[in-house]
C-alpha cells in the first residue's frame, strides 16, 4: 500500500505573513513646545490606548516613547489595515475620548532590511535623556518597550 503524502497548505503561518513592514513613526501634539502628553493621567491614557489597539490587532508596538509634545514609536500593521487610517483613527479616538489634539499628519519611515534597527531604538529611547527630562531612559515612565518577543511576535517581557 502506498503512503499518501500530506498536502500542506500554501497560506503560510499567520504570524509570519500577517504583519507589514516595520515603521518608525513620529506624531506631534497640537501644542508644540508645551507638555500636552506627559502628565500622569494623559500619558497613561495614551499608552493604554496604544496597548488596546494592539490587543484588537490594529498594530504591533515594538517601542513607544511619549515626549511632552510628540511621540516616537516603532510599529507594524496588519496587511489588511492601512497605516495611515489606523494612526488617524487612533488620534481621533484620543481627541474624542480625552480631548487630546495632534497635528494633522505624522512622519513615518519604513525601516528597511540592512538599516540599523538597534540605532533607531536607541535614538527613540534616549529622546527623554537628550531633552534633559531624565538622566537614564530607564527612568522615563511614559514608554512601552518590548525587550523580548517569542517566535509568534507575542511579548515575553515589557517595560
């Protein structure tokens, strides 16, 4: 009797084909040079809204650092959801729910293979240090930093 070969699907494993490229994103608050994002209540609300968007699979947050008047992050987005519409909807949610206002657009840079990903992470993490807000980035309370992920892209450790 001949053995039958198992037919393997060609759809791919969801966690390997689901997410788009990785982007470095900067979003500026409406009030430049004023602390509109880094107060205890506001900062935690922004971070929780980012975590919520991740839980409902609107994006994956690799790193998010709030600064007084802007934020920097490293994100990836599901292929079936556009980056621009996702960021706009998130900003709209924060405006409607918490009265936070942002500049109309945002800056994004796709991190390409061969680019120094670690240098971009260090640049973002050291933003509060360069601004003189803390002596060490580890002291900055307004951030999401994924220090390790398992093979499925799920967070193993977060700060």
